[in-house]
C-alpha cells in the first residue's frame, strides 16, 4: 500500500528528471558573444607577431635598465614561436571541449568577456595584513589578482561540469535500473542524483 502511495510522486519526479536530461535548458542565446581569447600577438601573422613582441620586450627591458646579450634576444623569437604554437593548441583543445559541452562554453563566454583594470584593484584584507605584505614585498600585483581570479573561475567551471556529467551518468544508471525491473519506479533512487545537482548549483553560486 505504501509503495502505491509513493509511486505517483516518484513518477512525477521521474518525468521531471526525464525532461531535464533529455531536453536540457539552453544556457547560450543567439545574442550572446563568443568566447573572447585575445591573441598574444595582436593577430599578426607568424614570425611578424613574434618579432614585434620581442621588440616590445626589449624596449621594456631598456626602460627598466635590464641588459641582455644579442644571443638571448635571438633565441627569444624562437621561444615566442614555440609559445604561439602551444597557445594555438590550447585554444583548439578548449574549443573542442566547448563544442562538446554547452555548459563549459557558457562559462567561458562569461569569463573571457570580463573586463579587469590591469593597473589597480581593491584590497579586501585587513590593514595590518596589507602592511605586513608590503613590508615583505609580497603584495600581489593587479595582474596577479586577475590571474588568480580567472584560475578560480576555471576551477569552479570544471567542478560544475563534472557534477553535471556525473548527474547525467547517475540518471542513466537509475533509468536503466527501472527499465530492467519492468518499469518499477521505486527502483529509481533520486538521493544521489539530487545531491549531485545541488552540488553543481552551489558551485555556480561561488
């Protein structure tokens, strides 16, 4: 009798889960921008971009009274060529991951289109800690803060994506259990599935 009372409720929950996983919500609108990945070489062609970047670095060293020999400058162009190839591989790999996951692409659109001030930031720690960090020359630069912020966002993106992938796998497993038991909805255990979905939601809030 108890099972008969709970079955309609479980059927309703099951239908909602079916709809959620077979017709997932849309996270990206046609009006949304694309992920913005700035080319470190200002979209200049190979070799030319590396030469321009090397020249800019040399000017920065001169402004800071840093002297390096001709050989390091010559090899610097080769190193920059290698860095461009590595950058291109990273972008290609991440684009493939975005194409396989709308959630990941949505997070990347948001993160890569954020605007930061590269010159300054608001320190939120205590005044005493700030003084100590200044004395010990450990005060992070604006660039350090931006990099840390972006790394944290990527970490949460990965955690959300993993939780959602785990949730889908759990849903498919539970659906299979029901199918193998003549459609007995009581075989569908929702506790683990709901826990994964709540975890994903909590990571989005961070």
